[in-house]
C-alpha cells in the first residue's frame, strides 16, 4: 500500500463549501460516492475532499491541516479517521472549543465551526454505540455473565467502544472484562490513562502483543459468547489481520470487523468459522453510516436521524451508491 504524500499543494482554498475527510486512503472510501447522494437528499450545498496523511504523520502536518480548515472561509469542517489521537495531540491547542468526549479520550474525530470558533469533537462514543446496539441485543451481557471483550488495537475506536460498553448506567448489562491488545506500548498507556478517568467498574487489561500469534492465544482463551474486535486498521489502512490463520474464536461469540473495505482478512477468518462456532459476524458498514452521519450533523448544524425511516432512507441511498 503506497504511503500518502502530503505537500503544501494538498491544501488549496476551497471554491465551494467543502467538507474534508482526513485519513490515509480516502480515495478508496465509499463516502466519495455516497456523500454527493446524501448531500442531494439533505439539501446540502457542499463537496467532499479527502486529505491523505501517512500513519503517525509529523505534528506539523496535522497542525497545517487544522490551521487551513480554521482559516479558509469555505472549509466547513472535517471527519477524521485513523489520525484521531495523533491530530489531537499535535493540534489540540488550535481549537477554541473541545467537547467532553474529546477531552476525556484525547482525540479528534470531527472538526466543526460554531459562532466563529473552531470546535473539536469526539463522536465515536455515540457512533460506535449506535453500531454496537444495532447487532448486540439489550441484555446480552446479562445473559452471558462470563463473556468478555477483546479489542485488538488501542486507538480511538477502542477507547469509544470501551466507554460505551462499561458505563455504570448499563447496570449488569456489561462485559465481565475488557481486554485490549496492541503492537506498541504508547497507545496502551494512553488508553489506561483514559480508563482511569472513567467510572467503569469493569476490569481492564492492556496487553502488549507485537505479533498475531499472541493475539491468537488471547482470543482462544476467552469464554463462550465473548466479543472479538479488529480495531487495528489492518485490512484497510494496511494489509493483513491481527490474527493468524490458526486463530479460533470463542464458541457462540460475537465478531466485529470495524472495516468495511480493504482486503478484510480478519472478516474472512471469522466467516470461515461462523457456522461451526455459531458466531455472529458484523462488518463496519453500519459503523461507517453512523460515523459519517454523526459528523455531518455537527459540521452542517442539522439533525440527522439515528433510526427509523429517515436513517433507513440514508442507509438505502448509501447501499445503492456503494
């Protein structure tokens, strides 16, 4: 996969109201085809433009992107994928407003403008929660009292998912344990710091697993009914899977591939065991829908439904365009 090239020419003053997509391989995303159809449906006079940055880009690149969006009058805002934590760490001081979740989680998934202020949002706790609730029925964790979560990857998605699933308001409908694995230590340290500020009362484990075989062992050790998540970006931002071909998922478990495009090796691994292990397997399409519509609502200052006929209409438009 080629490394994105970022130059000064990447940022040009917008001729029309422009909504940005800050990622790694933005040109391959379905949103390039979906957004124009959604904009027509919602009556938005705006275009979408991708900004590709390499993984863990230099801080000055993140700052230049944020400063450009802040200063360009026709730049409406942005959705941020992959770079959520790095962008916040590099450019968090450039925002006049930072919402509660962005402060708690130390990330930026949405940039908007309100009353002359540049605003930093973290929308993943809402969008990931909506996506989770779409395939995990209420009371699931109560009905599977020993079941755990294994989230491979310690970035912004795992932070948001762990918040949603461990909130005290869920009562007993929470996993018995939340385990995060990652290939490098700094992200695990950041996650631990975020969890220390949460009133979760669910045990958290942080495992440094630099190779897929270590993830295999963790996944195989989980009780029946457990949830296994690929939150690494492997399969989309880089090829491959966080598991080897020898991995075995928990009997009767849930498997969530956060990606919906790419080589999706992890999704293929889960589907190969779906029938024999009675797995519920979900890809990232519904997460994609909620992630984008939540951010669009903030950037364009409109209410976008999260369920019912209004959301189904947008979902059908996306499916037809995809």
